[in-house]
C-alpha cells in the first residue's frame, strides 16, 4: 500500500465520498495509466470528519490527467500534488454552471443515449449537483 509520505511525485486524492472511489477511478480513466504510474485505490478508510472515505493515490506522471472533474462532482474532495516529496499544489476547482461533454447521462431513455451527435450537457443545481439538461436526471458517480 502506498503511503502519502512515500509518494515522491504524484497526487493524493483524499476525502472522496465512500463508495465512489472506483467510479472516479474509471471517470479519470486511471486504468489507462498503466506503465506511466502506479495507482492505489483505498476504500472505506476511517475518517474522523466523515466516518468513512475513499482515497486514490497515484505515483508517477500525472500530467496527462485532468483532476478538475473530481472537484466538480464532489466538492469535498481534496487533491494534493506532490513533486520531489513536497506538496506543490492543492487543486480546488470551482464548479462551472455547465459541463459540456465531460460526463455522460446514465438514463438509457435520455436523448443523449439515442442521438449519437447530441452534446452531453449538465447544469449545476443549487445543491451543488449536476442535472442533465435534457432529461433532468441527476448525475451520480457509480459506486
Ligand atoms: Zn439525460
């Protein structure tokens, strides 16, 4: 298991809502990193703040990854970038009002599932979640 202080170059994604780490892993397409980086997914880690949480640690070249999506989908998440053993950056993305072609609607009856050329558009709701503008389905990270 990778520990934070063992990471020399990489990123630690902490305070992920328990049960959604694997979904985020797939959203970031971390399975495609093989060779460039080693990835650890920790599930149901005890946390004083929130009871349980998931953590993703990536050691290696993460320059091709876009972590902003994590902050869009779960504003609680903390993203820490480590270079040469030192924390160099904490990524705290603002949630945009609209997400276009970043996440996909999971409603099989949605027009975006039927029309291949249809843009995937989600709008931010006051609760900080995203809803498909076509079918109103709220986006949830798959457990
Ligand atoms: Zn939809």
